[in-house]
C-alpha cells in the first residue's frame, strides 16, 4: 500500500530555492526522516523557471519543483507501508522556513 502527499510550500525567502546542491541535500534529509532508502543521489535539473530535484528510493520517491522567483516549491512524496509522507514535508518546510497551507496539502492513502 502506498501513501502520497502533494504540497505547495510558500513564503520562502533566501538563496536556498536557487541552490541545486542545497535542494538535493534537503531531499536526502527528508528521505532519511522517513526511512526511504535512495537508489542513488538525487537527480537535479535547472531550467528557465526553476529547479527540479528527484530522489527515487525503494518504496517511494521525493520530488521538489522549486520556483525561486515566486518563493515556492511543490513537494511530491510517495511512501510505502506505514510510513507517512507528511513527515518528509514537515522536514522540508522547516528547513526552508516555509508555511504549509492546509488547503495546499493533498494526501492520499
């Protein structure tokens, strides 16, 4: 059984949203918080509107879509078993100093 969370975090200031290595490290930290064993290092891609980070693991994934100019990041987390993806979102939000709007968080069991 899989669980899924798709959350937009807003109100993020500072340089981290434009830092590929910093966002990759953040994905690794969030994976560690939920016990997601990564298949390898995160894949990072910068484009004209922002940065995408993808971390694939055994039983799930963490994907970040950061838009520095808007101070926002879309966080997509999938987990398996009893692990709740909300914990990974909490780690990411706390480290970015972001606010999580209840209306922006969508979870599916």
